[in-house]
């Protein structure tokens, strides 16, 4: 079974900053699935 913490650490290592990480984990899925925009 994959280790969630290790996967999140790897993802954070691939992104250059918190803004990019937010774009990957929040903004991109929101746009893909048509969720309303967040205020963050």
C-alpha cells in the first residue's frame, strides 16, 4: 500500500512553491470538474 505522506512530500518537491502546489491540488481540479472558484 502506498504511503500517502511520502507521495505528498514527493509532489511538494516537484512544485516550486505553495502557489504552484495549490494550482495543482485545488485550482486545476476545480476547473476540470466545474467547481466554483475559491477565494484563496
